[in-house]
C-alpha cells in the first residue's frame, strides 16, 4: 500500500479570539482567508498565512453553525440556531439578504457548485433549497424524521445528499425535489459527511462507525478500519486521500481514503483555563491546497494543522500509536 503522504500531521497554530465554542469554518476560494462561526454569535474572518483576525461580523443572535463561501460571487453564507440564513456581501462586509423559512435552528449549509442555489438543513428535519438572488425557497426537501445536520451538493445527480439524526442518508433529485434513495446502513445519527474532491465517492460518520459509499448509486464500499469511539462531528478529505475526523472527545484521527486504514491519531490539547470536557472538535476543513487542516473547537480556539515536511514512514510509522497520556479512550 502506498504510504499516505501525510505521514505526520503536526499542530502548527492555535488561533484565539472567539468567546464561545467554534462551530463552523469555510475557506475562501483564493485561499487567502477563512471564516469561522461561533456560539458567541459572531463570524470572524482570519488571514490564512498568519492566522491574524481581519474582521468580525455580527448579526446572528444565536450560535453560527454553518458557513459557506461562494466560488462564483463575493458572497459568504451563514446559518445559525436563530433560524436565520444570511448572505453577506464581502465587498461591503454586511448582510445583504436573509432567507426565511426554517422553523428552528439551522445546522448545515452548502452552495450548489454550478447553479445559484443554497441548501440549508436544520432541526425542523427539512433541507431547504433557496434561490440565492430572489431569496425564494425553491424546494423544501422533506422526508427525514429528525434534524438534518450535514449536506453536500454536486453538479450531477444526486445533486444533494443529506445526513440526519434519524441515522439515514438521503439522495435528492433537484429537478423534482424528491428523494431518489435512502441509505440505512448507519445505526446512529449521521453527524458528518465528506465528499471526496476528485473521486465519485463520499464518507459518512456516526457514533457506530465511518462508512464509505460510491456515487451516484450509493453502493456501500467499506467501513473505516478502526473505531474512534466517540461522536464524530467533523470530517474532511483532501485530494491526496487523507481524511481527518474530529470527535467530541478532542480526538483527531487521520485515515488513508483508499484502504480505510487509520494511520495516525492525535489529541487536541485544550487551552489553559479550559476544562478537559471542552476538548471537542465541532468542524474541520482543509484549505484549498489540501495541505492545511483547520479544526474548530470547544475550548473557543481554532487550530491549524500542517503536515510535517520531514516526516518519513520510518519516523512516523503507519501503525503509529500515540503515547498513552493522550489516548483517552
């Protein structure tokens, strides 16, 4: 098996500034900045290179759980527990549109890659499809029995895939606003999903395990070959096939996408003054190059992890076991 190129991932930078749990993250397509949303109700924009704060945006009245930056416009989108979905104009640095329709907190959002559509999922069990410009709700994709907490979209069918606390994953047909397929492989809430950037497949995580599925038909491929015994809130995969998953207990695991082999386990260190119980990872995202990973955490920090350029399979063997003191399982 080819060794994953991320032989070791080292924590590079701890970024502080939020006053509450950090719940969401998204990168700007130019890779110059990224944004984070927090339980402190703000959205902050940070410089990718230095980690310095560039801007703080206020307007949400509860925690900000979802963020996305458009590749096609100078817009950023946010969603929160206040039922609000907002469009921010990044040239004016202010909210220019709101999308009204969710009946309770909005937990996730995604932008369609080729059409001006925004998708939001929430505690009302519905994934809503909005026309970005007119603010019209094009579809309410209903069928889940519980919170929709993860969603991704793609240019071809299924154009929308949702994961829910009802433990199912649904594929949706955007032409008719109907379910194409329901995957029932998970036994517990599907809290995170990751679409591979170049291959036609995705992974989904729940407290029972991480599974990989093919697209467009949804064939089950395999389980990931280890159990990160915790609730997984966050997952991200880069083009090199390194998948990272972040758990409620602060564990950050790295997997080889092809084989499903777990080749490294890290444990986030909570900041001084925080409780050990605040070692949760709520969101994770690779930058555009796939070399930096940002995690959003319960100790109010953002951590940027970067691969260790000098690591070799000898210094960091793939069956790497972390030292006992960080394996809190």
